[in-house]
C-alpha cells in the first residue's frame, strides 16, 4: 500500500501543484478590523499559532475603516517552489516595519528578507526580530503568518507587461552612471516569496490610518506590555567576572552617590558553565546567592541573570530535556524544543523554582539569534536542517526561538503574579504582549536611535544599551538616547567601573579615571534623574500600549502620516502623546530637527517653535533634546533613585500652550503585579481648563502612587 | 479524479516523506573514478543536466584510487524541508572550493552558502560562481548536483551525542572572551542543507590526491578551455561613452607606443539601449560599425562588446523572446528562459548573425549575478519567485543564468569554428570547458589575488581587472597581478585615458597626466611585454587544462597537499608546472613568500632558495614577483604586441637547476579555431639532458608557431 501511494504521489506531484494553484482564497474576519485570508495547507508552526488571545473589546473600540483595497484584491498563488503573495500598492504609499530593522527605515523600494540574525548584513533585512509584517501610510498593516524565511519585494519586482511601452519599469539607462542615479524597477505590488510553503495565511489590519492599523496589530496580538515600574528606571549590568563582593560594592556606589538604579544584571560567569549554560550558580564567585538577592533587595535592587537557552551537559536540566531537544547542539548544549508546550513548561519550571521563586527579577537571553559572522567561526546556533521532536524544522525554530523563550519565561512570572522585563536578542510577530526588551551588539549610535522609531511599527521594545565610548561627549549622548528609550540600560559586562568615570575601555579596566570623572558623573546623574522624573508619564504611555495598543515610542510618520516631510525621518520620534525626542550623536552640540505641523516647545529653553519646518537646535550634554507638543499636559515627578511598593511620586504638571484646554492621564496601580488586569488600578485625569489644573482619580486601586503638587503654564 | 488524487496526496503527505526517508541510496560509476549517488526524485534543472560530455578517455588515463571513505558512507536523507547530505570528514582534512569565493580560502570550519551575487556579503558564501562543490586534502571532491540555494556546514554542525561528555563540541567557555578565542562546534561531517529538494545526486570525484580529484572534476565537466591565443594577450576596455573616433585613437595610441594589446572592449553605450539591452548599434557614436570592426582587424585588434542578457523592448529580439522569458522584468527587459534550448539558440542566432559573423570576437555579460546592494535600490535581477516557460524557477535560474549564457554563446562560436574568451559575472558547476573569464566589481587587491588560487579548485577562469588606483605603485602592483592571471584586463569604462598615464580617476578624466606618466607607461609596457613572453608557456598550460584537466592557475595546496604550511596560503599560487607567483599589494616593495619543499629560483635575480620556509623578498614594480621551481624548462618568447595567424614566437629556454634532466612541452596549433580537437596540433617536447637542449615536434599541424632560439642553464 505504501508503495502504491508513493507511486501515486510521484506520478501526480506536478498535477497536485496545479490543483493548489487553482485553490480558492478563503477570507474570514479574525477580529474587528482584522481580516484573515487563507490558501492551501497552513504550516503548523506559525507565529500566530503561538499568539496570546486578542484584546477583542479594545479592537472593537477602535475607529474602523477599510483598507484602500479589498482584501480580495490580494493575490495568493501556490507554486512548486512555495507561495507567492501579491498585495496592491499605490504610487504614493510608504512602507515601514519588518520587525527591528537596522539601517533601514522607509522600506518602499527595497527588497527585505526578515531573517533572524545578530548582524544586519548590508541591509538585506536580517534582524533580531524578523517579522513578516509591514504597515503602510495607506492606512493598513499586512502580516504574512509564516515562520519560514520570507522575502518581501516592496514595490521592486516588476512583471513583464503585455504592453512593452508601459511606463512601469525604469527608464532606459545608457550607463551605470545613469542607472545608479535612481531608476528602479517599479511595481504596484508588494510581492512576497515564501519558499517551501504549500499554503499561507495573510492578516490584513485595517485603519483608517497607519496608527490605528498598528494599534490593531498590537491589540490582535493581545495588547502591549505594561512593564513593572522598576523596569522604567535604570538597569546596570556589571562586569562578567564580578564576584558577589564586587556586586555589593557596585550597588553601594550607586546608593552612596545618589545615582538612580533599579536593576543590577549579572553576566555569564555567575554560572558554572555559560557557553552553553548550566543554570547553576558559580559558587566560587557567588558562595551564597540567596544572601546576595536578599541584601540587594533590602537596598531596593532587582537582579537580572544572563543566560542562553542552550542547555549544557552539566545542567540539571540536561537529562530532562535531552529527548525534548533538537538533534544538533549549540556550544555543546541542547536546543530545547520550545515549540512544544511541555518543554517550555519544564524549562520555565526549573527557572521558577531555582531563581524566580527566590527573588530573581528577570533574565537576559543572549545569542538566541544566529549569526553569519560569529567572529570568524562562520556561525553559531543550530543549523536550519535541525529536526525537533515537535516536528518544527530548524529554519522555523530559528525565527521563533526568541519569541518562544519569552512565552515560556513570562508564563512563570505570571504564575508568580510578578511582572518582569526580560532582555532578549530575538523576537518575532505577536510579541507585543511579552515583557521583553530587544538589544543588539550592533553599536552604531545612529542605528540605535533609528531602531527606536522602527520598534514602534512592530510592537517591539528596544533598548539601546550604553557601553564604552570614544569621548565623554559621546558617552553622554548615548546616555541621553538610553534615557529617551524604553529601557535605560548600561551594559558594563567588560568594564570594571561605570563608563561615566572612564569612557575608554582599556583605561576603565586599569581603574584610570578621567580627570573630569566627577563632573561627567554629575551630568549622568542629572540625565538619569530626568528619566526618573519621566516614569509616571512613561508608565501611562505603556498603559495605553497595553489597553489601546498605542506604541509608547513611535516614528513621526505614525502620528503625522499626511506630512511627506516625515516619511524618511528616523532620527526623531514621539514618546507618549506629547514628547518629541531628537537625540544627538557624536561630538557636536547641534543638529537639525524637523517639527511637524502645530506648535512645539523646547523643553529646556521653553522657546516656542512653529511646526512644519526644520530648525538647527543646540543641546548641551546635561539637558535632554526633547520638544513638547502644544496642548500637552506633562506630569513630571520629583526624581527618586528607585521605585518600590512605598514609592509615591510628587508631580509637577507643565501645561504647554497659552489659554488652552488640555488633559492627560496617569495610570496608578501597584506597579509590579498583574492585579491591574482584574481592574485593580486607577486612572488619574489631569486636566487644564481656563488656567487651572484639575485631578480626577477613578478606579479600584486603594493606594496612592502619585501626588500632584503643582501646575505651570508654559507659553 | 483530480479531487480524489488531491485528497490522497494531502492525506498521505507526511507518510510519503517517511517513505522518502527510507529510500535506498543508489550508486553508479558515472565515469572512471567518478561515483554518482542518487536518492529520490531528481530536479530537472541541475547543473549537470546542462553539462557538456565528459572527457572519458582522459578520465580513464588518470591514476586511480579510492576516496578515504566509501561512497556508501555518505548519508542522504529526504525530510519535509528538503534534502540533507552528510559527508564524512576526518580531523585533519582541509576543504577548498565552492566556486569563486571572495574573502575566504580554506573553508574548513565555515558555513558556506554559495549563492550567486555580486557581493560577498560578509563572507556568507555569496559569489559570482556559486558552486555546490568542494575538494579536500583527503584526496577527493564532492559535488552536490543542485541549482537550489544550498548551505554547507564544513565540519561546524555538531549533532547531540548520546554521551554528553564526548569531546565533540567546544570547551565550556565561561565568557565571550574565552569563547570567541577559538572554540567552535566541531563535527566529523560536512553537512549539506538543500531546502526544497525531494531528491538529490551527489558526485564523488576520487583521487588519489586533491590535484587528481580536481582534474577528474574538470575532465568530467568536459575538460578545460583552450582560449584563442589572442585572449592571452592584453585586453583594454574603453570608456563607456567613446565614439568610433575615440576608439580608433585609443587603438592608435597602443600601436604608436608599442604597448601590447589584442582586444578592445566597448562598454554599454555602443547600444541604443543598455539597461536593459537592445543589441543594436548606437549609430550616434558608431555610424559605421563594420568599418570599425574591419579597420581594427587590420591593426590586429579584436572587439568585445558589453551586454546584459536582459532584452529591452527596443530590441529586435524582444517580440521573438517574449513568450520564451520569465514573468518578471529586469531593468524593463525580458529575462530569456535560457533553461530552454530553443531560447538559447534564438539568443545565440541573433548574436551570430548580427555580431559574430561580422567579426565581433567576444562579449561581456554584466550584472547577470543578482545583487543585495545595487547601490541603495535593494536589488537588481529577477525575483526568485519568477516563473519561466521551461518550468525552472527563479532561484535555480539565478544560479544557472551566467552558466547558460556561456553555453548559448559558445555554441555560436563553435558553429563559426572560432574560439573566443567571454567575460561573465556569473558561472556555476560544469563551466570548466566554457571559454569565459569571471570578473567582479569587488576591487580589493588582496581579494583579487586570493581569487586566482580559488579559481583553480573549481574549474574557473578569473580575471582581476585593473581600473584606477590610489598611487602609481598600486597601479603597477595591480598590473603585475593582471599579468600573472588568466586574463590581463584593463577596464577603463570610466577613464578617458589609460590608468598608467593617470591613476586618479578625476584627474584622468580631466586629461591631467602624472608628471612621471611616461616612466609609468614604460614600466607598464615592460610588465605587459613579460606577459607576451609568457604566452607560449601559458598556452601550453591551458592545453594541459583542456587535455588533462590540470588548472593553469592553482593554489600551492593543490601541488603540495602534504605541506601543512600551505593550507592557508592564498596570496601565492602556481602558474603552469614551474612558476610560483607572489604578487605584492599596496605601496611596499617587500613581502613574505613561502616556498614549498624543493629548490626555487627568483626569476629576476636568479638567486636560489631552499624551499620549506618563508623569505622576505624585495620586488620592484618593473619586475614580476615570480619564482621558478628547480627542474623547470621555462620557454620565454620575444614579446610581440599582438598575435595573429602569422605570429611566430622566437623562444629562449631557461633551464632551472644544475646538472639536471628536465623537460616541458609547448602546444602548437592555429591558435584560433577548434581544429586542434580533431588532432590538428603539434606537441613540442623541450628537453634538457646533460647540459644540452633538445626539441622534438610531433603532430599533424603543418605550420610553425614557435622557433626555439636558445637555451640557458640557471644554477
């Protein structure tokens, strides 16, 4: 019988494909404003198959309008090679997304291959978060629900026309000089290539505008993440070979000098084996880990532990996971089959019992993203041809590995009713509700800034970490960017001392401090204090992310899609509803800033600027380069050094604009648990009417986090 | 019925894969010393499916020994994702090949993805000649007969072991500092990933040694190419916007100044449309092309024409090829379905009637290799999802496009009984017998040198072209490399004047010559004269390539596989049997040279060196940095400015070594036709015995190309 079937299959294989080609596209409403198109046999291991439940009520509450095309205008074809999807594209649409892209922003006119990798590889599309997803200024988003390596031709793959003289396609360049001057193959489709697939699902997130489409994607993924309040403070990762004593000393340094810090991170050597991981404390450096955890807790520090998900033979998890892992090793360790729920649960259960239950506040998953470079050795991670017990292949596991780690680890923190913010080096679609910040070894400052607005298209949290620098000024500029991002992180895994005492790596490790170390330290403290002032505002922005899907950090084009001047602006971005950040790089104290329509205020000088044009602005290193939109009520807290259950913020409200009526909200809860999901929170309405401020508190949370102390109008 | 079959297929798809996995590997002797393993359903469009006939007699004449493993030790598995091949690898084997690799040489320990591209993309494996093929110092070669994008893990993909403490895999690094210091996943297999395939053929080329394995591959492909003798002279490509008058002027410059030159190349603007191509003379610049061809022929110049294979709507070929092309355009032009023989014939027939029959000696196929960069526009070339009438997909067409162009064009030159040497930017496996030199826009001089030994592993001809430079010295060093390569090519497509009059592009185009232009020109002439002296020796080396498959340009490891010191040497190489070239780069006149076992002579100083160690050698820009192996008879000709039917070389023989007995051969034929394949050639045996030289001429060629004038012993 088997032979007969085999014979039949081989005989009719081409015919079978023809049948597939002729298959009908089926379309359903997956959620309000979310259409799902399906063709053929759908892969088992798609990003959506692992997604959390959609926020259906919030989706229904969004304004609703159709995409500029009928979903049925999307063409889907199954070929012998895979699936091809063609999505209509008008001449003036601009496209953004594809996850955490590095070195590209507006993706129109590019070919993108969002494949998980630690290196952007000349802008091919390789990224830490390879999302098969984009949004359009046309007011919609598209998600190709696949974990396969997929290529998007963003209006660049032009078909042969029946009429050879059709204006489609480039002019007839006569030489490469002409040619490279700009002519490109032009197409009114985004063409998507999904080799290996024999069926596909396409999600269409409707507008009416790009911002709503992004909200819709985020809410369909389950809504944004509300990190614990302490995660909005300062995180500092200590040198990899620090002992418990050195960690205590570093904690004491922060408190003695009144420098804000909420989290200390330990790097590889806290374990007995790290590449791959044992998940066992290295007792030479840390003879009594529980003492460390408890003492630091008393000083209001959280601890975050570095790890891989690759399980070393020395690990207690090894024998348990051996039959639940892929058939190839990474750094001698197992690759757990995270596509399998039991495997995820076992991995998480060990982490819960051994670490989380004992007070470890979070983890950092390093090098889960594959590499083409790996410092000369060609690659790390498992090969794409790996096989896993669940049936997922190595290619799809690559794309999903970081995402599934998040899913595993967040289950355990939810079980403990304790929120966290993980650090991860890989993610994918439907990660919006996962409390994890992406980071990268790519260290170019302009790229780090660009990734902040890029993160907002795709429901991601991006953490542009500060390491060493080439000057004090660069160090301070990088610190500013960290302060103006979702997570303020110093990664000193190879630095004996904080980088603000010595920006140069070699000198830092020889304890040679800069002559002006104390002045630079004071400036850093000033910048970090601004961060702490901003926590209530940021916390509210994340609450809006959770409840309404509005990304707290957004490109200008998200808020101003009609303004063509912002289509390419990737070095400015919105924070919450009222703040525009324009970070500086290098050693200059000037930069160009474009301000969109409306009026804006320089936060530092309080000078008013008319929008719709660019300005050369000056910014000193001790002030944050931010502008505030007219009509904003900006609640700013008296800075604290950390937050804990007892923290109450004293808040001054600044009102930007003369004789305006304006309002904002603050989100008030315990700051650390999931109780708010059961309604255990307050909303503070802060409104300004006729020269007077009003506070209205509604909700069920029975303690106080915010005290509004004053109001000030800025004209 | 169709529905029933469809139902059956969907039902048993996983089962069918299980059946495939269980399938037997079949093994046949494809030719003497060439084994072919097959599993499953073989793709229709493999490189081998387009190959020329093997040189069976020459294969049988090779010494014969088995590979260090049984071919049956190769494991092949068909999975849901594709095919996985595992080839045994011992600890001390070194691997080379994968086509024209750029920036990598010894491939052991690397992951390589030989995919056609104009850019090496951080050494992922992208290349102009993406061959799924490697050779081993173990004395064998492996070719995976696929046109799909394939990944080779060269001993880097380690499986999980039953015994977790097995020494396989890296040590337990504690930090990335430890880790990146060198530990790698180690495996005793080369693991090959061929996604999308449902069957595969693997060819094993047996030794006994690596050199014989390479010969065997080359002979199985049909034997090497013997270019026309004029192609071993100097080729000069003129500025893209030159008119006929400017071309004449350039030709006159060469002859007036006695600077050797055989070929002038015209760049894009000779056509009415170039990006894509019309294949129609641009009569504004060239009002009477036949006059140009004829006049230059009288001055003993050949003409080579630049082109794409992308057919512009303005081309007479457009309507003919429209139904024979892919469904996507490139630069507005058709992509002919070269996998179809009729399409190749039609493309070639037009070129024959319009150009070759009228005296055009050759073509240059540009930008047939895809790009990930394309100067910011994201990509050129057709998408992988393209469909073609023959049934080949875009991915496989990408890999084969340059190869199939060569096949098409060489058919026409064979039909005219006129040999040529094309320039191409893409090739693949089984290209050995095709008369085409690869070139690249990658312009780093060390990479250009490395590609010379790399070409020899894979049956390719590499042409490191000279453009502009940053100094006179660099220009002369690049000229030396060009002289010491398969094709000596100056590509001045953007230079008004020869680069030796002004190396700086801007000044060159403003006709601002260097103060020492005449001195540099004299040095270039001296170097090119050396090239012309070497033609008989080179021509014989190519004849050995044709008849025995010995690559004329080879890495040292090919001739000295037992010498571990040469495993990584990629900046020296053998030319023919007796010459070792060690080109210099940059502005220094010194470099380290490793000389393998035996004795060697500096060609210039005639100083003798003992091999098996390195020396710091000095080389001035007017002398070629070459060493001659003891025991070599080196026939050197009195330089000519060009070759034609009447050319007779006056030859002095140098004999390297004291009191030795030695011999070499020269290959004598008409130099331009295929008549030699019918035996119409002579072999000159040049032997040295007891202090006296002997010439013995055998064969059927009835004219004289070589006159041996003198002998000299060098001790």
